[in-house]
C-alpha cells in the first residue's frame, strides 16, 4: 500500500503541490492557501501568494 502525502492544490488554476499534512482542507479537498480554499472570491485574494504561481 502506498500512502499519498503530496497532491496538487484543488484550485483549478493553481500550480502548487501541497503536503496533505500542511494543506487547508475544505469540502474534502486540499488547498495550498486560504485564498484558494475560498475560491478567490475577494479582490484581495488574487493568487495564492506562492512564488511562480499566478492562480485566480
């Protein structure tokens, strides 16, 4: 049996890979930041804040 410890952020436009242990879990999905978990609904939440990723 292989245990998954890392996965892509559930935000569709995000490029980040996140550790499941450190991720923000919302609705049984894993996100790299609160902005991604919120769906980038606020103008202040453009991007996830991680270098090289410009998700929206």
